[in-house]
C-alpha cells in the first residue's frame, strides 16, 4: 500500500440526484486531475495573510494546523489555532479581512477555536474550547449565542433542521467514551445516538509505538512511530455527514455505515464491502527501523526550547531505546481501519479515503461505489504542483469545485495556499 486509496461510496441508502451525474461521470473517467484555477487568489500576498504558518508551541513548529470553511456564497474563512482572528477571502480567492468574534461587553475573544461550519446560511459556529463553550456568531463576527457542552468534540456539522450533530469524547477514570450526539441549537439539549467505550490505561509500555518524555521545566513531547496505533481509543473516531434529511454516521474501524433521521432516530445500517487492510510484521519492522534511523540522525535536537542541550539529547536517547524495545516485540500484523477520512462532495456523494501505509504519495487511487456499494469504476486523483492533504478540515466541495488548503511545491517563502480546483477527467 504505497498509495492512498480512495473509496467513494456514492448515494448510500438514498437516491443519486440528477445533478450528481457530472461528478459521477468525472469519477468514472478513469483518471481525475485536480486543476488549479489560476485566477483564484491571483494577487494574494501569501507570506502576509498566512504569516502565522510558522507559529510555534514550546519552541517547536505547530505544523500546518489551519482549517478551511467555505460559505454558501463561495467565500472562504481560514481558522488559525490559538489566534484571536479568522481570515476571510471572497469568492474569487481575494483577501478581504481578518476578523474576530466580538464579546458582548466589548473586545474580542482570544484563542479562537477552528470554525466548524455554517448553520442556516448565516450563523458561523466554532469548535469547543477547554471549558466546552461553542461560539455562534454572524458573518461579521457579532456573537449571537454560546452553546455549552461538558465534553470535547472532534467534528461538528450543521443539520438542515437548525440542529447540530457532533462527534464527542470524554475521559472516564478507566475508559474513554466516544459518541455521536445531536444538539438542539435553540435549547442546547443533546441526544446521544451512538456511543462506544475503550479502556484507558497509562502504565509505561502499555501502548506500543507511543512514546513520551517529560522535561524538567514542565514541557512534554509525545510521538508515535506506527500508523493506526495511537493511544486512548481516539485514533479513528466516527465521521459524520448530513445528506438531505439523513445523518450518516460512519465507523472507520468496523466499516459500519449507520443512517439516522435528523432527530436521531435510527433507520438502518450497512457494511463497507471492500477488504480491510493490515500492516504485516515485515512492514512494521521496516517502518520502525526507519523511525529509529531518523532519530539517531538528530545530532542537536531541540524538542523543548527551555530544556538544556543535554536534556534534549536525553529525550532523543530515551525515545530510541523505547523504539528498539518495541522493534524486538513485533510479532503480529496490525489491523487498519477501513478508511481514513470521509468527504461529501457538492452533489451529496460520499467519498471514503483509505489509509496509506506510508506518507508521500500524491496520486490517489479511487474506487467508485454507487447505490449501496456497487462497484462502478476505478480511477485516480492527482494534482500537479501541490501537495494534497486529504482531510475535511483542508478540503471542501462547493458547486462542483474542490476548495483546498494545500502547500505549493517549490514555493518561495510560505508555501501554504488556498486553491480552487476543477475536477477534470483525463481519459
């Protein structure tokens, strides 16, 4: 599995509208090129509008943790982790403004959470902060109301009936609860429609391929070397989508696709019908050996800016010892989830992207399914000049186009771009 496989599960348990045929025919062409619109965002100073791209935390680069929201008129908003503003672009990709969310008593909110979506075409809503608060505000940043939850959420979407659906999680003393809930926007009342528990353990060595180090000045670094092995049962939570008057809940680890009405009443379930993948023992050993080699090559690491050179080196050596221990204990294959991410295109088709075993491929194989899982085509997605990151927070369909936060290859300065792609068949 050297490439990222994409499975498109089209029209699950509901009919495909006539308007979907253009995208479906494009998928069926065999090869799909993502072609950037050269006029979109043509004169934007990316070094200026994305200057927070280099933000750090504890002296380390935060990574590309920005996210994308596309509004009904085709304009776009970019979220910046721990910043007090969002960045707005118009429908032609031109920079418009940076704006915050206004407090009722004056001033603006700080450390804004990523914007999650748009309710009723005019209410923007954020993710939950550390106190479980969700900010709901209008298109100019005026606070409309605050919803309150007593848990954390990974994904929040708007439903057509003025409600919200979310994927939440909460830590209990000995387990982790993941769940899907519907939230009434007017009353803040919730209805949990699906949940699952995983054990919660913290003993040293409990979770293979997961490593952490606590610095004397209070910082901490945690790493993972093997795909599909993150701790606490939070690696592959449910993913949700609203399709017409239906809420779709998908479970990556089991391949189950559950259908609910907008009030949370269970309707039906079906199983993904492609084969589940595994990482073989030999592949695990190769991945772990490469990780060990990378860490050995870190001659002067700076994991935590406040730590001494000696302590940063001690952290490196600690990780290498732990990695070598796990390398010796690799004896069984690792089960992979059925898919990594689910996207909904602008014709309400659902696109399921399978995991790669290794990062780096920029041509994505595509399997197209229609009406309950019938295999209808095999294709591939590719983009020239850009490195794709296939996540709902980075890619949004709108009126047949794919808007994406991507990095431009061989760019001078900051490489991050907001791009509008056309999906072009390449027979």
